[in-house]
C-alpha cells in the first residue's frame, strides 16, 4: 500500500513530465521578458513540487516500489 504524500503517485514518467513543464514554463516566461518577481510566484511552487517528486521517486526506486513500465514483472523479451 502506498504511503501518504508524493510517494503514493510519484513515478519516473510523471516526475520527468513535471521537470519538462517547469523548463517549458521558464522558457515561456523568459521569452515574454517577465522579471524574476513575476516568475517567482509561478515557478517556485512548481520547483518545490518537482523536487519533492524527485526525492519520492528516488526513494520508491531504491525500495523497489516503482512498478515495471509494461506491467509484466517476470517476462523477458
């Protein structure tokens, strides 16, 4: 059973997606020439979530709780 917090839904794919969204949002705001004061309230919370999900994903992976990608744990191709 999954525990509370980010560990319950953190997967490698979801964590990677959050980092890509953070990067794209940063590039968008820079292209719009936003100042750091304008970008901060948007990017800082997203950065904190990305960091928390990264830590949770690493912990899940170390404990072997990350499910296999194709759903077939014992099959070999």
